[in-house]
């Protein structure tokens, strides 16, 4: 029985590890990429809102928010966009999620 318990514990460590880690930049970029049109003045698409919903589920801790912000900041640096539209995006998509106005000068480490 103890060998079975050991196998279960090892299995759970492998299964739960991704849930305990911060979102990857690949995940963050995939979630925000469909929103570039919105950030440039259009309405958010269904794909954009789906990304916002997914992202809101990934960022639960300060560490998650800082990592996601840094990834988003890096990804968005290649585009001309209106950073003031970012905080409005979750509301437009019906998601309860605080999105800061990330621009090139935003300090992600100061997120709470």
C-alpha cells in the first residue's frame, strides 16, 4: 500500500506542477494577440474575449500578474496601441479582471 501511495504522490507532483507555476510568455501572448485590433481602436473580437477569460484564470497571484505583465509589455512593444484601452478590455469582455494600462514605461514589478 505504501508503494501505491508513493506512486500517487509522484504522479500528483507532476500533474500539479503546471498549476503552481506562473503563466508562460507563450500563453500570455496567445491570449492577448487577438486583442491588438481592440488596442488600436476596434471593438474586441470573440477570440480576444476568450483570451481575456483564459488569462484571468491564469493570473491568481502577484507573481502571476508580474510575469504576465512583463510578457505582455514585451509583446506589445512591437505595436502602436492605445494603452489606456487595456484597463477597459476585461469589462468589454465581461471578465472580472484588473488589467493595467501597460505601456513601455509601466513598471510591472509594482503590481499588487
